[in-house]
C-alpha cells in the first residue's frame, strides 16, 4: 500500500451546498497522492453522501466540534 503524501482534513456540518465544489477543487490539484478525511458534525443533509461519491473513505462523525 502506497503511503499518502498529503492528508487533508475537512470539517463539516450541513455543507451540501459547498462540499462538491470543495472536493472538485481538491481532486483537480496536481498532487494526486493525497487522502481526504471528512470530520462531520452530524449533518442531516447529503454532505456525507456527496463526499463518499468523490471517494472520501475516511469519514469520522462527531456530535460536537
């Protein structure tokens, strides 16, 4: 398994409106050896679903930031 060069942590709470644009920008960078970690504060919209559709595999859910 290849070690990731960059780990990017995104915290979110109902960011359905912005998460797609953010992830598109991240994954369009020239650095491809990266991982995205989403720390979600119990979103009740499609934030987590959208993140998963972009291949974000590490998703931590917390109740309080």
